[in-house]
């Protein structure tokens, strides 16, 4: 069989996580339109007949400003070792510019094939897609370029085949039924965080962390961590409306993951400066 790792690179919000989920056929990484949604390196596993493609979904490249970002940057650097190729994701909906070129410089110097996915082509005019493909092709000496939509699935089978073709003969790295390398409690925490990110705004999303305390047969208990009392009030909402909504949306996905129905018990806790607590970051799997 053929198997190996491909790193996924690209600016924030171009759809890297959505693409990884679509290629792996299920939710591996959470998605939102907020920056820093992806905080850790996640392996998404796509099994085929006689192949195992492992995609490393990564937080974006950024200048370390605080311990959380610095921690994230270290995982990004490490993930680019020992890959068979890079999947470089661009958004067809935005100008291909300085941000993309900054990342291009790093990926094209790795010495492995770079497959460009020009994402979000859904509902775009063919002429616009053609212009964007032309701009994308000038970023570097790429191996292949695929216009795709992670949302509609357009172009994904061909992209997946292209990536699988890069893989050498190798072992099964993960059990075939596994779709991600995250422990189940971290997967659950991520599903809660996804809804919390979607429902909050401004500085709140970035301050949210989720820690699963207990997974019992019928109950899952988790803490939603924030940094200040006012963030706590926002996340709880009027009469508890916000936290109830977060739970209501996250629960079906958690049940799908666990394969059974559970009661989701969420508590909002203020933990000042939790993002600076290295041991907590470790526990959260970041
Ligand atoms: N229209 C459209 N939106 C997309 C597509 N792929 C992702 N998105 C949206 O783009 C936003 C960012 O996606 P995400 O996967 O979190 O981006 P990442 O930061 O690169 O991982 C989300 O709101 C997605 O729903 C696509 O193919 N078409
Ligand atoms: Mg992401």
C-alpha cells in the first residue's frame, strides 16, 4: 500500500480545515470564520483502497506574540518535516497577494511537490476562476493546480488522487476506522469550541478554551474557559441563553462522534491568562 503525510498550508480562512474535512469524509477539524480557529496540528486521515493519506491541518504561520501563538508556531514548523508534499490552499474569492506569497516562499523551498488547491470556486464566473488560476500559477514551481470547492465537493476526487499519487509505499500509520489523531476528549472540546466561536464575536472567540472534564455513559461534562468576568457574562448570555445555544448545537455532533446520546453539561469558568498556562495548553492538546 501507499501511505504518507501531506502538510496543508495557506492563509487563515482560505478553507484549509473545510478541505481536510471534505477529503477525509467527516469532521476532523472545526471550522469558523474567526481567526485562530485551528490552534493545533491535526492529522486528518483519508483511507482509500490500498492507500492512506494523512493530511496535517495546521494553524497559520504567524509571528509569535504570546505563548499560545508561540506554541502553535512550534507545531507548524515541526509538521513540515517528513512530508511527501504540501497542499497549498488559496481562496479564489480573494486577491492572491502578499499573504499568499509569504507562505509560498516557505512551502516552495521545502523541496517536496507543492499541489495548489484554488478553493472556493463555487458560484464564481469561469473567467474569474481563470484569472485567479493564472495568479496562483505565478506563486512558484508547483506540481499541480486544482480549482476546487471544499463546500460543494467540486474537484475534490481529482485533488485527492493527485495527493495519493505522491505517496510512497508505506505502512498503515493509523487504524483504518480512525479519521483523526486527536483523543476523543479533545475532539469533543473542539466541537464545543466550534459553536462557541460561531456564536461570539470581537475579542471573545480568541479568549475561549474548552476542557472536557468527564465523559460518562450518559453525560459529558466540560468547562468553557474565558479570561475575564465580562467574557463569562457574554458566553453565559441572558438567563443562560448563549451557553444553552452552544450546547444545543454541539450536542448532536458529539453524539455522532460517540455513537450514543448524551447530556452535555457545560460550565463557564473564568481562568485569567489561561492561554499562558503551558501545562493547561498541554492538557488541551495544543
Ligand atoms: N464559499 C465557500 N466557502 C468556503 C469553502 N471552503 C471553506 N469555506 C468557508 O471559509 C471559512 C473558513 O474556513 P476554514 O476551513 O475554517 O479555513 P482555514 O482557516 O483555512 O482552516 C468558513 O466560513 C468556511 O465555511 C468553499 O469551498 N466555498
Ligand atoms: Mg483551520
